[in-house]
C-alpha cells in the first residue's frame, strides 16, 4: 500500500512539475498567453459511446503552441475594437462569446497582422491531444468536471473568468465548459477517413466542429471526446474559441 501511495505521489508530483514549468510565450502585452504543446501520439475518440466519437484511432501530433485560456473579452477588444459578448458584464477576463467560426477567422487574420506570427484555430485532433495531455481522463485534466470546468450543474453565473478551475497537465484551463470552442475542422458524422497526422479535416463549409461543451451543458456533454457541429456563421452565447500558434 505504501509503495502504491508513493507511486501516486510521484506520478502526480511529476504532473505538477510539468504544469509549473510549461514553456509559455506571448507576442504582445494584450495577446493571448500561449503554452508550448510537445509532439506525440495519442488515441483520439472513443469506441462504444456516441457514434460520432468512433472509431478510436491513433493520431500523431507535431509540436505547436496553444492558448492557455479561451480568448477573453479583453483580448478580442484589443484586436477587433468591439465586444460582441452577450455576457459583457462578466468582464474583460471572461471568455468572449457570440462569436461565429467565421468571425474567429477574422480575429485570427488581424492577430497575425498585429504580431507578424501565424495563429490559427486548432485542428480537432490538436484540440483533443492538448485536452488529454498524455492522460485518458473523462474530462480535460481529471475525472471530476467540477474540478476542471464550469457547467450547468455548478455555475452561479453563465460564463466565468478564465483560469478559475484546475488546469490540465499541459497547463491549459477551461478546456471543458465555460464556452464551447470552435476548431478548424468541418463536421463529419464519425472519424472514418479522418487524418492521422493532426491536420484539420476540411471538405465543406456546411458545419464546423465545436469541442469541450459550455456553461449550459451537463457534465456528460462536456467530456474530452464530445463533439458537436454548427454552421460557421451562427452566433451563440455559449460559443467561443482559443487559438494555436505555429512554432517557431
């Protein structure tokens, strides 16, 4: 028993060290803080749950940097000069919402012009890889949604300031809950034929993928593998996004 406890302490201690020493970068004072995500391989999706999460398949990911948090209202205003958020009273450190996939692309174009760097939305594979952070938890960072995110069962307000819950092993916050996050990919009914190199799977503009669930979803709809599709021009007060940056 003592050996088992020592192993668990060592294991979780190493996770905490990795989070504390995660390499971060920021290209300007009001730009999103980015966390370097190491290259690796993982099993994406789940067999035996929702049909659109199948088949589970191995994907290899190259290194990239991902937003430590969802894009905040302050970060959106610094780039776009306005605030579309329905919950603007939540404050500058709350996630921007009421943003369509198309508008997220417009933000990224302007952010690239401002910084001279190459930002983009994550691919769906990059998002899930970053969420799982080398583990296989039900949620992004653990098996308790209350610990890692805001959902319909623990919110006292709709959206909350970012980074108010536990980070995952890569040091990323709010990968589940708060707001659902647009990714680059077109929506497909399942993973049959999906890329295995971490690239975005795009073939039409009918629907784009949202990951992670939001403040108005129950925990079972915020799981690490859960995925939804929506029209790229739609706006909802539960939808936002985070960005990735190409390295170096």
